[in-house]
C-alpha cells in the first residue's frame, strides 16, 4: 500500500486547527496567519494547501460535515430495521445530537457568509441536496414499493430536512424555550406514526 500524501495528512490537521480558531474567535478572525500561529508553523505552509480564505471556508464546511457524519451516519448504518433507523435519525437531528460534534456558532457563521459568497452558497446547497438524497434512500428502504410515488418520497424527504433544520435553528436562537422540545417531539411522532401506517397498508 502506498504512503499517504503530505496533503492527505496536512489538510485535515489544518482544518482541525481552523475549526478551533473559528470556535474561539469567530470566522472573521480565522485567517491563515491565525491558524499558522496556533499550529506553530509559517503561514506560507498553509498557503500551499489553501490559496484563499474562501478555499479554506469551503473545506471547513466539509470538515464539519465529516465530523458529524463520522459520529452519526455510521451509527445509523448499524441499525438493521429501517423504521428504527429512521426514528434514530429523527431523534439525533431533532434533539441536537449534532452539537456534540460541531458548534452552531461556527456553522451559522458559515451559513451567514453564504448570502454574500456564491461559492460557499453552492457548496452548502450541494450538502443539503446530499442530505435529501440520503433521506430519499432511507425512506425508499422503509416504505414498500408502490405504496407512495417517488415524487412523494422526495417531497417527504425535503419536509423532514426542513423540519430538522428549522428545529435546530429554533433551538439555537431561543436557547430551548419552554414547550419547544414537546413541539418537536410531537412533529417526530406525526412522522413515525405515518411511517408505521404506510408500511403496514
């Protein structure tokens, strides 16, 4: 087996430190020089791997998603029953398990930047479309063929993602206001009851 390239080893290390700088001081202050200081290396070393701050931020998006996926999606794959797996997906995303791996304050700073930066926006869009495809795959495994149309499965997947993202944003903005968890649990129950019904028709 060939030896790992220096880029394959160095880039994740740089991104890990970039995330820490963003977590501590905000994305505005997450410069290549700030990351280099944290790592104790010359800034020129970082510019060899990231040509601009935009390149770094786009890579940081994927780094955060990778941390999330490593913790959650692999766990989901270990659940053989499709209904139990879908319930675990809803539980994890709705009850903020993602915050164990990435910080909202970093993620939403990136989200805010996407309104002014087309490259960042396009990469976020691609990630959300990936999540929709993931949910389509899970629902296709859960719901027997010919029960509902492919179009309905796609729309249902978008509805679930909208609900997940909306709930997490609301949690972050309100600090878990009274009644929020009960409302989110009610939404989850509606979906799970629907899945049970459609799989037993």
